[in-house]
């Protein structure tokens, strides 16, 4: 095997490329990316980068790719894959042949129905270009309306407040963060936003969006109109599967892979936000994650398997979000939990442990100032991976070191 | 000439744990290994400037509390994400 092509130069693709070299792959590695930049980190786009950084925070500097002998083709997209001929066609008309192919095409923002997301005043946030455009519009006194009470919208709302903009956040459901975040944690987030002056409207339905030269507005079903300088739509992301689908690969809420990240086609693998995989710790349940560490873990795992390995996905899903000085971290998937045990810590920080009926730890969700909950969430993650049935009283007692429960 | 600085009493750090130590405008992380030896590193993660002392020590590894960047505190070597390089 001498040629590996990776499609999609994001966190996951970059991680896979370096992973191949770290594991001693000596053949050719080509990373193709549609964006103009070398792979960069997306999490800062809704957080600090919005405040300062004028350049994206690169996953690795250009020199590291050169040193590792990784060919990066930026500003080029792959238009089609020929699995039988083992080649891909590029947007500049060129072709690349491969022995093994990795798809790390990521995801894109779900557009608001009827709006492409291409306008300046009604936007989504996924790329460095999006962040720059949004930031230039967020001066003190400007009004930002965020559609969607998910992580990206909430982080952007927090950052916009720091920039002095007025913020209204609209959520169609009864509360913010319904996806994967337990209510007590979501309440802390909501109250903090309100204390910082963000107006949060939950349970409101949007009838239409409109844009003029001077502003953009949201018409609600109850007849109200919210007029803003800028509307950012944050209603989730859809995986970039078209390339794989057109090549005949199986799709199931993402490019479907097995526990080794292999797609339904020989010699083609997929990893990161674009793929759905059977989860190791949740009975093989097929899931697709949109998380930074998952992109790294799967990129690294894909590298090993592209080289002939048969490593299996065993990482516990993990996610964090920063809003103001609060950090939220979630390890595992709480679906199916029968019981919640709460651990209260200093300065209002707390962790909820989600247990099955027979006491196995499924997930842990924590929130607090700075890194208050980080260490215990990490230990919870290790307990989840180990299938531990921790003692409930010990979980609840902040004085008990969770490390001591790892063997339980 | 020796410039010893007292950091803390040995019983202020548990085995396989870490504390933060600030000295002359710099911040350090001071570790006690499972085999009961003491080590010190720069106090901040190389990814973003986060105090490693809030992280988790397992064997020879300190994990950053922010995004789980891993470092060997005995050798200073990075052991994986978040900053990819070879
Ligand atoms: C604003 C924002 C904030 C976030 N914050 C957090 C956070 O706090 N915590 C967290 O855990 N996660 C966070 N995430 C999620 C995290 O960034 C993603 O999970 C991660 O970027 C996924 O990496 P990926 O490489 O799989 O996909 P992507 O980063 O989406 O990269 C895929 C790349 O492939 C390219 N591509 C697609 N199709 C083609 C093609 N045909 N040819 C060539 N190139 C192609 C795309 O242009 C893109 O550059 C955040 C994401 C965003 C957008
Ligand atoms: S700040 Fe340490 S891993 Fe990111």
C-alpha cells in the first residue's frame, strides 16, 4: 500500500494525516480540503476567536506538514469518487489515485428552511470566514438575533455580549439545550445568559425571516417581529455525505461505518462529524457525534486501520462548551438512565451522574466556573468506559475522591 | 550556589496528584508520582493557557482539564492531542 488520500482538511483529516506518520506509514499522504486555510480549530470560532484572533488557530503549522511529508491541497474539493477505479476527481479537473481513502468531510450548518445562509445579515457559523463576517457586524449597540438554543448559538450569544452587542435568542422548544443536556445544567446556562442581559425566548415558533438593506427581521407565529442587525441561525448541522452517497456508500444519518470506521466500500473509511458508527459503550447504538475530541480520536483510529489495523472505537463521547466563565462538560450518553445522583462542589459547581437501573454509570454532566468539574468528569468518563457500578453515596459526597471508585 | 525554593510540605500533595505553585511571576505544576517522587513542570498547557494543576494525574501522565491534552510530567513529552505535530 503506497497512497492514502484523505478528503476533508478539518480537525479529523489533519489528525489522521499526522497519525499515519506517527505510526510509521512511509507512503504518500494527500490531504484535500475545500477551504482556503490549512486545517484549523472550529471551537474558538464561537468563543475567543470572535474577540481577537484574526487568523484561524491552526491545528498544526505549515512547517509540520512539510516536515511530516504530508501533501495538503487547500482550496480544492473532491467532486467524485470512483471506488472501482480507486481514484477521486478534483474540482480543478485533476485526479488522484489511492490505495485507501479516508472521508473526513465533516458537517455543515443546517440552513433555515427557505434560506441558503448565503446572505450577510442572515448567516450560519461554521468557518473562519463566517466568524470574521459575524464579528465585523457585532459592535456595541448592534442587535444580534440568534435562532436556536444549542451550543454554538449560546456561545455566540455570550461572545456577542462581551462585544457589547444586544442579543435575543430564540428557541422553538420549551427550553434551551434540549439535545443531550439535562435540565438543571441547562437552567444554570439560561440564568447566566439572562443575568448577562441576553433575552431568551423559548417555545416560540418562527413564521418567516426577512431582510432589507438596513436590517433583518424574524416574524414569529404569535405576530411579534424581532428586528435585528444580524441573524445567526444555529439549528444544528447536517453531515456532508453527498460525495459518499454518489459513490454508492451506505448512509445512515452520516456515512455509515463499522466499529473499525470502515464504510460499506472496500478500502474506504470515514471518520469525524461526517460518519455514524456503532457505539461501544451503549449496546452498539448507531450514533453520529459533532465533537472536537471525537474528531481527533476517530482520526487517529482511522490512521491505524488505514494501515491495516483492526482497532475498534472505544472512546466515550465527550464534549465541552464555554460560555462566559462557565464551562460545561458532558461525558457519555444519558439516554436510558433511570437515576440521577448529584454531586455539589465549591462555588455552585455540580455534576449529575446518570445511572442505569442496576447502577451502571452511563453519563456525567457537569457545570462550573473555570475547570471546577473537569477532573471529576474525566474520572467519570473512565468509569463509564470501565462499566463501573459506583457507590451512589460516594458519588454524591464531594469529599470522596472519584479515583477511588474507578475499581468499583 | 543553590537556589532552593520551598514549594510545600510533602504531605500537601497526595500521591499521584498535582498542585499549582506560583513563584516570581511564573506558575508551575508540582507533581507527586505514584512511586512517591516529586516533579515540576511549567504550570500552563501548551494548547491554551490553562493551569495543568486542575487536571488529572494518572501514572506518569498529567491530563489538561480543558481539552485533555496529555503530557508526561517526568519527561515533559506531549502524549497526544491537542497540538498535532510529529
Ligand atoms: C462554532 C463551532 C464551535 C464548536 N465548539 C465546540 C466545542 O466547544 N466543543 C466540541 O467538542 N466541539 C465543538 N465544535 C465541533 C467541532 O469543531 C467539530 O466536531 C469538528 O470540527 C469536526 O471535525 P471534522 O474534521 O470531522 O469536520 P470539519 O471540521 O467540518 O471539517 C471537514 C472539512 O472537510 C471539508 N470538505 C467537505 N467536503 C469536502 C470535499 N468534497 N472536498 C474537499 N473538502 C471537503 C470541509 O470544507 C471542512 O473543511 C464546534 C464547532 C463549531 C462550528
Ligand atoms: S488547553 Fe490544554 S488541552 Fe486545550
